[in-house]
């Protein structure tokens, strides 16, 4: 492949990896979970707890324990998240150089990191076009690259809203208060108007449905990092890299 294709694929892969790592809300100040993508390597497991690499460095919590903790609204600690992210890295075509890593670490905040790589890709596209690396391709076609890149940045920010903007606090508080009220009053209501065993069953089903809806809403609020239902972002990155390699 030409150096132009290699550098272009590298920057696009790096932009995707950095964007996904910020959606996963990787912790500032810890090791960046970016590594080199090896073509033909085994893809990460869809279920992170079924991935053999997740047990490296001592992270070997069972899926049952993670699910049990999730039922009580307990997710990973800061240390567990950092260790988990290191064991589920995002792979970049061509790896990441020391200079790129230094610039990304100096950029404060997830938005700055993604904007930095986005500007690198913009600069690369315009520079190579001016130097003639794209041959006789017309400017309208080149501008489509910028447009698609802008569309991707737009939808990244839409996904970022889901990861960083919480559900309005007054609504969340009211939901929890109503849940507690139902937990206290629904058993009395069922026992008062039904027989004991039927009231017991109806009370369990009613509270189960209400509490289940509340827990599902909490899970949907953070789809990128909550265990055990977090989306397999590093698997998406590996599949994206394989798509980029088809250019070669």
C-alpha cells in the first residue's frame, strides 16, 4: 500500500479509537488503552467476561458477581475500571507513536483529545490534496471526505451526550421516591384487598416491574461503561479496522 493510504488509515483508526475511549469514559491520568492492531488477530469477545485477556493482571471477576452487584446498583470502582480498560484496549492501525501519545496526554478532557485527532486528519487530507497525492480527483470529491468526517464528529457528540449528560436530577429523585413509596404501601394495599398468598405474588410482581424499569433506565443512561451490559466498543474498533484494511 502507498504511504498515503497507510497514514490515512492510521489517522482514521486513531480517531475512532480515541473517540470510543472517551465514550467509555476512560479515567484521566492512567495508562492510555491504545495499542497496535494486528491484522488477522482474534477479535475481542462480545461479552467482556468471556474474553481470556480480561483475566490478565488479576482482573478475573465472574459474570455472576458483576450481575449480582449490578442488581444493587453497584458498578465498578475507579481502580477496577482502570484495570478493566487496560485489559480491553483499543487497537490502532500502525500503533500510536510517542509523539501522538504525548500530545493526547497533554490535551485535557475527552472533547479536546477527539478534536485534536480530528484536526490531524483534516490537516492530513488538505496537505496531501495540495501536494497532489490524490491525483486528478476533483475538489468536490475531496470535500466529501471533509463532510463525512464532519458527520462522524456530529454523531460522536450525539453519543457523547448519552455518556456525559445525566438524566435530569429532579426526575431521577422523583422516580426513586415513588419507588420507595410503592415499596412501603403496595404490600399493605395487596394484603388489605386480596388473600395472603395471592397478595404476596401480586406484590412481588408489581414491585419487580417498577424496580426493573428503574434499573433498566439507569443502564440505558450509561450504555458504554456499566457492567455487565456495557457495549463491546473495542470489538467495534477491531471490526472497523478490518474495514479500513480493505483499502489495501
